[in-house]
């Protein structure tokens, strides 16, 4: 499978998994995911969850593609480090007020699901990189 197809599948899976977390949390378990900001309350639905995860995935893929395109040495390592920092920073809003524990846990699981798919999936072997694994047809 080409790197592009693999990365497309990874991106699709990264958008799907948080929706599955939402399904288990919101409609199946009956816990409404809500964030309150003063007098306003934001209900978190499946579509915004999928769209945000897809946008984050595409931005990650785009950054990796730019690093590879410009021949940055250790592009995958740099990208993996950046992705880890972004994942860690994505938890910062979860420590604030305005949501109950169930919403906080559900959102944390959504963030982890996206990161768990994207970081190894996109950060895997770069296009054109030769494998040195025994039995791999792309070996030198």
C-alpha cells in the first residue's frame, strides 16, 4: 500500500474513533457532553467531534508532508515530537471549569484516540524510505 493511501486511512480512522467515544458516552451511556461558559452551554455533538478530529488530522498530515517535501532531516522525528506537544497541549482546556467529570473524561479519551492513531500512523515510514526489515520487498 502506498504511503499516501495508508495516511489517508489513518486520517479517516482518526476522525472516526472520537465519534465512537462520543457514541458510547453521549447516546449510549446517556451522559450529555456539555461545556458551560458563564450563561452559555455548548452541547458537543458527533459532527463537530468528527470535523475537529478530521481537521487536526489533516493539519498533522500537512505538516509532515511539508517537512518531507523540503527534505528536513529527521522529518518524522520532528513531526512526532511536535505531535506529542500538540497532544499534551490539547489537554489544557480540560483542566478548566465548565464541564463535569464525565465530559472531561470523554473529551480526554477522544484526544487520546486521535493521538494514538495519528502519531504512529502518520509518523510511520516516510514515502520513498527504504525498509530494512527482513522479508520486506522494499529492502535495499
